[in-house]
């Protein structure tokens, strides 16, 4: 099935913030990175699949932190938004470039791994001990999941102020 891309109007069936051609261009402009070759080698069907997964991940993890409010109840994705302004008070566009770039970064990672792996406990390690048996202890407030620092950096300007990177 063809990928349905949000165009800034608040589609009720949108699946991705970025079209495959946009993600292709993103990685073509970063040919020095190994991820570029990984993306180029993928089939169109796989690219569309991971673009959907990346968008879903972005909305699930960062959706509550986006500036402004969803434009309407009928839209599938978190963007477009109303009353969304950057830190200097300038209105954000209906579909910020940061969303497309973040989809590109996550989509290539989703080609080789699940973006959000189920974990018993992850995050801040309190202690690692090896005395015949390996022991690992995490702090009580340790978040589980993978941290994609480049994505946090890309999305930073469209997220509400505060600390979004996990320590």
C-alpha cells in the first residue's frame, strides 16, 4: 500500500511526516554516513514501512511534548498544530522540517532494529558487578528504552522547553 504522507492539512489517514523522496534526499545529502548506504539499499516497500514506524515512534514518544495543540480531533498524527511557536515566539509551520528529518533518522535505524524494544529495566545503571556472576542494578528512576540523541537534538526546537534527553 502506498505511503500516505501528511501535507500540513491534518489528514485523517496520514501515516508519515516525510515522503520517501524526502528521506532519500536527506540521506543523499549525508553520503559520508554509513546509514546513507543502508537507506539506499533498502526496497521501497521497506522504506515505506519504516517511515510509518518512525512517525509512530515520534508521535508516541514526543507527541505530548510538542509545542501548541493538535489542529483537530480527526487528524491521524500530532501535526499540524495550532498555537505552536518556537522559543522566540515565531509561529511554527504546519509541518516543520524537524519532523521530516527526525523521520529520516529513525527510519534508517528501523531497517535493522526495532525502535522501541520491550525492556525490563533500562537507563541509568547504578552498579555493575562481576564476581563469578554478573549483576547489574539500575537507579529507581531509570527510564527504559533507547535514547536517540540526534533525534532529540533535531526535534528540540519544536518541543516545549525542558529537559528531554535522558540522563
